[in-house]
C-alpha cells in the first residue's frame, strides 16, 4: 500500500482539525471542512468522539461518500494528550 493511500490527521479536544495529509484534507474539504474547523465527514467525526469518550484506540471499517463514489476506509482513532490522531 502506498503512503498516498494512508490518510492521517490530528484533531483537538473540540473536534477541530489541527493537521492532515493531502488526501485527508482533500476529502474533508470536499465535505465542507477545513484546517481549524470541525471534521466535516460524519463517519470520521463519530469515531473521533468515540475514541475520546472511551479513551482507547478505536478501529472501524466505514464507508464514506466522496462525490459520486463511495470510499471504503479502515479508520483508527488514537487518543493522545493533545487530542486524537
């Protein structure tokens, strides 16, 4: 799997996107999000909230719509002292 296929991001305690690689940013921006704003992809945001609430690593398969296509993703949300990664 190429590094381009791996999407990475960091989120603060208020679900605002602190940083993201190009792939994550592009999908999130097409959904109406931006760096510094709340994550716009509902499936990703839900996993961030779950990991924060449980205070454990959470991994799930999710399908998200991106324009005319569906993306099947494996998402891992890891709680950190400064947010979720």
